[in-house]
C-alpha cells in the first residue's frame, strides 16, 4: 500500500500499535476514500473488509425484517468496523455506512484472521474497542428509553463532534431523523431548542457547535459514560471541552 503517515488524521487504534506489529499489518492495509452514504457492509451480508477510519463518521444501523431502522452506535477515527470480524464472525447483522464521509484504510477479513494470533497488542486493542463500543450501544438503548428527543440530539451531536476536526458537522435533518429514529418534525423542534439556547447553529445540511461545555451540560447524563470507558480502556482523543465559537 502507499504510505499513509502523511495523513493529518490517523486511526487511534493503529497509532497505538508497537512498530513491530504495525510493520506486519501495514502491507495489507489498503487506503480508501469513503463518501457520505458509502455502505461498508449490508445487513446479513458477508464481511469482506474491516475499516479503520482516519476521518469521517460511520454508523452501525439496526434494520428490522419489516424495514424499520435505528442507529445502534457510531464510530470514527477512534475505532473500526464491522466489529464482528475481530471475533471470528463472517456475517454482519447490521448495516454499516458512513454518515459523514472520510478517509481511512481497510484490511480483508481473511488477512485480519491470520494476523490477530501473531499480533497480540493489535488483538487486545480490537477487543478493548469492542467492549467500549458495546457500552456505547447499551447507553444508546438507555437514552432512547429515558431521555427527551432534545437531550438525545445533544448527546448525538456531542458524539459526532468528538469524531470531527473543528466545530462544523455536515448533517441533514433527514439523516438525523433516521439516526435518532424519530420523525423529522421532532428533529426540527429539538434543533430549535438547542439553537435557542445558543448551543449550536443549524444551517442547511450543516450544524455548528457553538458552546461545547454548555451542550454537555444540556445533555446531562445522556452523554459521557461510554466516553469514560473508552478513555479507561484505550486512552484519550483530542479534547474539545474548551471549544466555543
């Protein structure tokens, strides 16, 4: 593959690898550009590749047999997807797609299976991320059950903000509606509430975080616990706690 060390955004898991393991893995990493809406794997499809984003935001979406959809979790430069391949799975029960386009690398599932037994740090990091990601999914279920739509939106925007540079996030009302599993009018109302408190600025296809700290306070206990678990297991991502515009 071509050298990717020049990229301004790297993947946190790959960054933590010791040089001897990264040297084993690097020849099998293929650079990829993932446009918004790019489907990494469809529901019930064979997992051919595992993706490690450098930038962008991916969504893991649960789809019922009747076609109802809801986002179960999101990932970006802090992790990888689909996670099933790291534990020997070959079929994805979720659809995995990019909600914000970006770049990264991918590796074939077959090659990953060959590398994990001889790369113990890599294997351990993937397992740690799977645990952290499962905690995110469990708190998404809790938030959907107990928090208001505007609190859930605040949580979701904070999670998106964690995974992009700067304060702008390219998102449409339609996509937010899909990810939160609510009707579009509910999204519009929630955005107006956050805008009215000067937490965000919503424009067509774009949302800007104006006051990160205040947005965290608004989200309350809807946000933070899975992020703490990620820091405990893997480490810090670039902090945005002091950002305000």
